[in-house]
C-alpha cells in the first residue's frame, strides 16, 4: 500500500486550518510540511509555530521536511512541536556526522528520514539507509512548488529499491515534486511507498475527491 502525503506548502495559507481539516476528512495518510530557511533553498516558508498549530488540529502523522542548513539544531524543537517524522537533507549534512544526527532524531522520539536532491547520486546515501525509516528522493529541485517532474526520478527510485532489497532493508521510499495522476501509478511500480502531492490536490475543485482518486491509483 502506498501512502498519500498532501503538502500544505501548496495550500491557501489564509485558510490553513480549513486545509488541514480537509486532509483530516480525506483518505490521506500523512501531512507533509516543507520547512525552508532562505539559505539551503532560496525561499522561506514556515517554521515551528505552523507545525505546532497543525498538530493541534490533526491526528495524521506530521512529516516534516527540513530544507534548512544546520537541521541538527532544531531536532528537539520540531519534535516538541509535533513532528512524527523529521527529514533532513543529505546535502545539508554531508560534511557533518550524519549518522549521529539521524540517531538524535530517533532518540527524540521522531522517525528519522533523509532527503536527496535530484543532482546528488543515489549511491551517496546508501551507507545511511540502515539508520533511517525513509529516504526522500526529490523529483524537483527543492525550494519551489509547482515544478515539472524530473523523468530521471524513475531510475533513481529503482536503483534505491534494488539496494534496499539486496540488503533486506524495509526503509520506505518517498518522492516529492510534480506527482500527479499521470505518473503516480508508475512511481508505485518503481517502488515508491509515500507520495507527496501538492499542486494537484490544492489547485483543483474538490481536494477530497482528488486525494481519493490518487489513493485508488496506487492501491
């Protein structure tokens, strides 16, 4: 079964509570929150207060994607705010003790995950797969919503899935960026477990029906 994780980065921030209530009533499995700092990526999105507010009105797991420099400084803060998964970027941590950072996330009570940019070879994170519950393969360059899906993602997912199977690891594979009705079934067939979907859900007329449609395409 593949999970659907709507990304609230694409929602109407003026009515964020309504968007989260919609997700609560839908077939979605998680809520994906993109935290951007204006340094690791060009944009600034939101931080701890939004995660905390989301936690107050949902029982869905909060999948917090830290697109920030020095994410190790904020593990405790995001966990206390309500993060169920904390996802750090390999590129932000590759010159640090990444294994120690991942262990600290698990120690905090959150599930550790690691994200990978489209231009970073998948093999670079193989050594860390045993320390995480999930690997996020970015299918667009992080920092902006609404980008076109990068076709090379399929082969990157297959390569990662092959490694996980060969090493008997149950690590989940997540894809974020440009996921839609047109490619979600193919992503599932390549080995993706968690689909982050943004624009397709929040730019349509009936978000709940859209989530149900996406869910049916992968289950």
